[in-house]
C-alpha cells in the first residue's frame, strides 16, 4: 500500500497509472465524492487554465500534401529530378 511522504506525495501504482493513461508531467485532479475522493487525469492547461495547444490549431492548414510539406521542411523541396549534372557523382579521382 502506498504511503504519503513528508512532502504530501504518494506514488500512484503502475496498474492505476496505466489504466488512467497517466504519464510523467500529466495533471491530475482529486474530486470529492460521497464515498471519498476520485483521482482523474486532467487535460493539459496553462497557468491561466487555458488549453496550451489552442494557439496552434489551424496553423497547419495548407494545400500541400504531407509528403510535400515534409520535403519542404527538410530542405529537400523543390528537388531537381532527372538532372543531367554529374557534379554530385564521385569520379574516384584524387584531389
């Protein structure tokens, strides 16, 4: 049975963490019920109580396909395909 530390901390047993989907850094809530308290996993919030991901919603709207977007983000886009240039081919000559 878990014990409360002098700092008021307790380890949530692994089976309960897994059942609730609780991971390190998650926020939990203790809700009073008629029979005691419930432990609930909460959605992430900022210090002001707002959704921290809200500012990013819609920021990925684009006409690009996902492969096109990934090539652009990796610096591979636009890519020359079928180039006749041999500049990138190692001729084996010593310099």
